[in-house]
C-alpha cells in the first residue's frame, strides 16, 4: 500500500510509510476494541442460553446487541476509585501494561497473506514472548491494590502462567518444525489447499497436540476453568477487585484481545491460517494458487477466514467457561505438569519420528514437502528475497515491512 | 486532487527532514538508560522490577530497530520474562514490612559506583575500538534471519558464502548446543531434587500410640505432641 501511495498519489515516502503504519495500528486496535464489544455480548448470550435464560434482550432492539455499548458508557461514567494504601503509580499503570502486551502481540499476527502489521521472521516466537508479558499487568495490579484478595489472585496467576508457558512452548514448536520456519506467514502458507493440508490433520500426533495447545492457551489467557486469578467465589474478583470504571475495562479488553489472539494463533499454526477448508479461489480460477498474485478479494476472503476461525475458537472458550467448574490451584498445576507437559513432549517426539519415517504422509505425494525451506536454504536460494540492503535511516527499520495490501 | 493533497501536507514537510531511525534509537536508548537509573534510585523492590522491565524492554526495542528480530524476541522472552520471577519474589519479600523499602548504605553506593564506572570504561573502550563503527556514514545491514542461526545450531552452516569461507566449510554449533542443553537438564533435575518435599516416614498417630507399651508418662506426652504437630502440619 505504501508503494501505491508513493507512486500513484506522489506522497513523499516517509509520509506514506507513516500513513500506512497509522492505518495498520488503527485497524488492529479496532480488532481488539470492537472485538471485545462483540465478544462480551456473545458471552452474555451464550452464558444465558447455557443456563436456560435469555440474556440481554432490550438494549438496541432485538437480541440486546447494543448491550456492550451501554455497558461501555456506564463504565466511562463510573468513578475511578483507588484504595488508600495502594501504590498509586503501579495501580494506575497496571491496566495499560496488560492492554499494551495484548495489543503488541497483534502486530505480528497475519490476517491474510500480506495483511500483517509487521512480518517478522520469528513471528511465532515474538507472539508467544509478548503474550507472556500480559501477566505483568496482573501481578502489578494485585500488588498495588493493597488488598489480600488481589495479591492472592496475582500470585496464583504468576504460578499458573509460568508453568503453562512450558507446554505451550512445546506445542508451538511442532508447526514450526513442520513448516521449517518461525514466520507465521510461511507457516500458514504451507497449509494452503484442501482441508487435509492443515497441520492439525498432518498426523495423529499433531491432532493430539492441537488440543494440548488449546488447553494451555485457555490457561495462559486466564479463562475458566483456569481463572484462578479472579476466582469470584473465593477471591471476590481476584486481581481486579479494587478496580472500577475505565481501568477495569482495560483489563477486560486485554483479556478478550488475548483470547482472540491465542485462537488466531491456533488457526495460523494448526488450522490453515487464512486458507479455507476448500481452496475456492483457485478452484474458481481467481488465483493460480500462489498467494503473491492473489487479487484483493481473495485476501479479503482470507481475512474473513482467519477471523472466523479465531472467533470460533473464542466461542468454544466461552462454551467451556460456562460448562466446566473451576479447578483448584493444585489441580491446575497437576494438569500442567503431569498431563500437558508429558503429552506435549511425547507428541513432539512423535511428530519428529513421523517426519523422519513418513515425511510424505500415509498417501504418498498428497502433501507438500514440509522441509522445503531448509533445502532451499542449503542450496542458497531461500524462499524469500533474503536481503535487500536497506541503508539505515532511509526508512524506519520498524516500518520497512509494514505492508498492507500491496497492489 | 493530488496537488490539493500535497498542498494540505506542506506544513508536515519539516518532518521529512527528521532522521526517524535515529530518533527512535534515541528514544529507546533514553528509556533504557533512564529506567536503568531509576532501578538504582528506587527503594521499592516491586517498582525496581518494573523499571528493570522497562529498561530491558527498551533494549529489546533497540534490537528490533536494528533489524535483529530474533535477538529482540529472545530479549523479551528471557530477560523480560525472567524479571517476572524477580517481580514475584519482590512481591513475596515486601509482604514483610521491614523489606518494603531497601536502603543501600553509603559505603556500598561508593563501591557500586566505582565498579560501574570501571565496567562502563571497559565497555566504551571496547565499543570505540571496533573499526567499522568509527567510519563516517552509515553501516549497511542486511535483513537478518534466524534461519542461519538455527541451521548452525543443528550443525549446518549456511552463512559460509556470505562470510567468504568457501574453501573451508564452517563447523556448526551442534556439540556446544548439546553440551549446554545437557547441562541445563542437569541443573533442572538438581533443582527439582533440592526443592522436593522432604518426606520422612512418620508413623501415624494410631500406630504411635499402639507401639508405646507401656507408656512412660513424660515420653508419651511428648510423642503425642509430636504426632499432633505432624498432623496439624499436614506432613505425611
């Protein structure tokens, strides 16, 4: 898009890059904020239906679809309270830390082939690393609130997140191994084609490890049945007991943003990313199968695909939340250390052996060679143009790869 | 229309002259240094940890700015993530009131100052002595990738051509990598061994009472007290 602005409209390059970066940031922010509005409404409706109620019905006419907006206005108008003994600076800062971590991770998340805020060649690693920072906000909130409920919640969250990062990391490594790349765009691109090319259906081990990933993801975003940090039947509201108004809503936006993010990551890593179950675009002849030449509409379709998969993941999380009872802290730890970690390790070894002995799958010739990237590197070709030597300072390095839909 | 757009943006023209890369470098560097100083000056452990997170995070930003995304993500994962544990310890420590604020004695401050100055001098000296950094103009960087590093770790060097060592194939880092990972495994097992709950076979209260035959009064009382404390303590 930046090239388009420079060449067609004739904007100077720095302005074009800045404009593109601003548009990307705006869109991502709206995915989180707008998504949170929709998801909160959906959660209320789903919870109500599961509990045989109606949920919100009045605000905004049918189905109460404006309920979240009304809630938002109410939250804006609420008084911003702070306990007497609280550590003022940390108390005020904590919600923003949580939200920023959640927001930052979206930067590297690809929505369609070129629709990615910043294409990092270590995208998976970046997302997992940044997502782990969200817990800082929770711990700071728990500490700064000067409340025992909050502190308990924060300590539980710390123990939980530190433990669950281990199996989560192991699960994430499997698609990386299959694709031969840590680039999220490359990983999703390798699953193009029919449903059977998705990594979840790659072999039995990846099918199992997808569910392990999903369990760990639910735990790492602090959702029921792993929502010990805010166990409302024991700790009032856990780490956000003392928060009200807009600051409280920042925690919630961060939570819903993270839910969407881990679901989208699951979609990219295991469920084919923006590739639909049926390659409609290439069947209809809109594109020749390679994403580089795909027209605008195909990329929009890809966006819708990925968002749909991620939304489905979030809805399943809600379903789980209103179905399963909360685990005790020792049960949470047992689930992580005695079940998730060993299963993930075994499946990891299994996938490795599968790649060694059955690299083509059970039906020979039915799928792409998974290790093509490595061979390409060994032959010195590289699957991407490796290094356009950009002198420092010509373009800000961070916006060098900010690409919208380039035409 | 294009002219209108350009005319509307003429007031922005001075911004075009700004070296954005340099600006962001200065911004991140200032955050890193300022937060590092705040770590030293703050006396609250949790705030110290927060400033440390800021400082290390800004350093990660510098790595991203330099285009080395792998190192930047590593910095976030290992250092910033590791500070999380530090933060937890900070919270646990400050639960006791005497540790809420840590004051450094003046003698320690002087000692730390001398040490820091010496380290700084060494770093500056070695940084200045790098030939390529003293040339005028800008160094050219190639967009790096984690793939050569990963390949080198499994024993295959794909960066040989770039470095000009075509005659002699470079050796990978498979052996050091394996040694380090085995070392880490040993450390993990050792930590688990040291931290495990020390379980002693303590007879249950019923067995204890039954085994005392006949009970000397003093000993029986002490044993009863012991078994009661074991029960209360939840030991098995």
